C-alpha cells in the first residue's frame, strides 16, 4: 500500500511562487500514475497536474494552469513536485497527491491578494 506525504504549502501573496513536494513510500513512482489535485472550500476536487502510467506517458495539466505550474519528479527520492508560479487567490486550496487509489493528507496553500 502506497503512503503519500505532501509538504511545501504556506501563505503567499498573489504573484508569488511555491514548490510542493509529495514523497511516496511503498511503491516506486516509476511504475504508477501519479497526480496532484486540489480542493478549495465549497468546491469539488480539481485535477491540477499528473503523469500517466510508467513515466513514458505524458504530463497533463488542468485547463486552469495555463503554463503557471510545472509537474516534475525525482525517482531517486521517490518524490514528485509541483512548482507553482504566478499564484492567484483562486489557487487557494488544499493540495494533495493521489496514486494507486491512495491520497495524502494534503498541504494548505493560501494566496492573498
């Protein structure tokens, strides 16, 4: 069973940047699809970015990203990252990663105007 632990969320001003991390244990990131999602209060879960199965697949982004976020991973550390630039107040949410049907606790991102 995979375990996922996110970190890196905090409060920032609009226009700022953050880098989120998600460390996986119990499975190799090279073999499974993995994605970042977010959920803002009162909203449904929203896909942010992710990689398809077996790394040979492409990296996909939610429509709202518009080039501001970058998904990456370090297989040697079994970690995926989400670099977020030009943050907006609408990006305020709990961000979490999902893989193999499991999700982490999430990390809170708050963007102030």
